[in-house]
C-alpha cells in the first residue's frame, strides 16, 4: 500500500475504477482511498499507473479472501 497513491483531493475521483474503498492503519502506515461512495466527484490530480492499479486490484482480492475466511 505504501507504493500506491490515493486520490487528491481526497474523495474527488475513484482513480482505480473498482468502486471499492480500502482503509489500512498500522504503526508505520495510514492509507485510505475514497471509493466507492466516498468519492464526491471531480478529477483527482493524482492518477495511478497501470502497475499501481494492478497492485490495488490485488489488495482488493486479498481483502476479499480474508473476509471470506471470517464467514
């Protein structure tokens, strides 16, 4: 998560196009993006590369698998 950007200004645009938000908080990292309903419109000044989009998609897959283990 350290290597992938969030939208700027926060909540401006779903820059990953997955209609999904992730929040991570630990001692060494606080990271949060604004999708799906946290994006109010507008254009982000920050746009991810294709590699960063792939990393975010993989993070979503990991979180999805972890939530399945809870059920």
